[in-house]
C-alpha cells in the first residue's frame, strides 16, 4: 500500500513537471528576461514578440522560469500565453471576420512613432509599469488624446499610453513611410545674442567714463587708479553674468523614488544618466539654456534647473532635488 502511495506522488510530480514545460508564445514587443523572479533583478536578455519559449517552472505567482537561447531566466506571466497543442483549422467565417478588425482603428487618428523602442506604459504616468515597446516608424491608432502629456493607443496586445512627444500624426496612412532624421539625443540650442549686445553697450559706457575720468582728473593718480579699478570690477561682473557660459561638472544624485537617479556631467555637453526603471545607464548630449539644462533619452524630455553649483531641481519626468556628491 505504501509503495502505491509513493508511486502516485511520483506520477503527480512528473505530470506537473511536464505541464510546466509546455510551449508559450511571447505577447509583448520585447519581453525582458531577468536573472531571478524578483522584478528588480538583473535583465539578462530580451525575447521578441511571437517567439516561443519553454516554461521550466510555473510555481511562482507572477513569473515563469523559461529556457531561451540555451539559457534560463524568468519572465512575467502577463506577457506570455500558452500555445494550444493542436491548431484549429481556420474556417471561412474566421477568415472573413479578420478584415473587420482593421476598420476599428481607422476611426481613430493614426500616428507614426519617431524613435526606436518607444515605451508603452500601463497608465498615463511616467512612473507606471512598462507593458511593451514600439519600433521606429510603427503606425498606431490613438484612441484618447485628452491627456496633456500622453496618448492612449491601441496596439496588438491591447491598449497602453505613450508620450505625445514621440508620435507624429499621419493622414492618410501611407503604405510606405520615409525615414526622418529625427534624433532625440541632441537637443537644439537657441542662439541668443541679447546678452552680448548688452555687454557691448555696458563696455562702451565704461570706456567712455574711463576716458573722461582720465581727462578731467587733472593728473590725480589716486582718482585715476580708483576709477580704473571700479570700471574693471563692474566689467568683470557683467562678463561672468551675461557672457560667460555656465558649466556643470560632477555627479548629481537624488534619494527620491524617481526614474532618473544620477546625472554625471563629464564634459561641457555630455552627461551619463542612470535610469532606475530600466536598470540601465545611457549617455546623452545636453545644452544649458539660461538656468535650465535640457537633454533627452529615447522617450522623455529631461529638464534640470540650476539652483546653485551644488543643487539641481528636476522638472517634468524627473521631478526631484539632485545634490552634488
């Protein structure tokens, strides 16, 4: 009797193991594979949409352990679906119903993606969960444009939200879209010559004052020297205020729970940014416009206000205070 009992347990375990190794299909555009079942663990690879993976362990509540490219890792259960053992033959009714799915998106406005791997989020919030990515030049249907910063779009796997900044409206939808030269890594710097003109006027006034001071000082060396010192000091402060370009150096970090954790300014126009949401680091070009630092990653506009030499204030997607280490 005991042998039969252990035999039944062994058969049950073997059956569960077989069912855990069924084939699944990836639903997301790019499914991240992590080192463990912890959502914050290291990303060790990506699996493209519609690729098949073998599930090795289905015991976790939120993640599957899968085998891909002769490696093993963990993926979210939300973005894979089990493949049926035998595909059912398509009937004429099913084939006829397929074209009807396309007109549902034609009633919405069609837009084109301008950057690679545009993040699709679960909600209209830059901190919400990323549910997928869109490739460059992909056409999508916008079903809600009421939000000031995000569009709600319809994609293959359902619905999601993307930043308005990286979509361009297309009407009508063209069969072939020409590639544009848009790049999100180098912001445009507006040339403003107002400060230079102002400094030139001030310099001319100071030179005029110096000329008359020397002319009417009647050889008084003390008065002449004092006038020269005052004029040079005023000119120096005008130069560093209106002409000299602001420079930011060093690493600025924030302890708040935000997407961009650190900014390491290595040169006059290059900065390395740590992205906590994707566990990645990227380098971007930046410009300083007045007291505002402007840079882009592939999806978001990043703006930092220069409060002083040791403090930056984040605006928009990266709200928070960054202090120099």
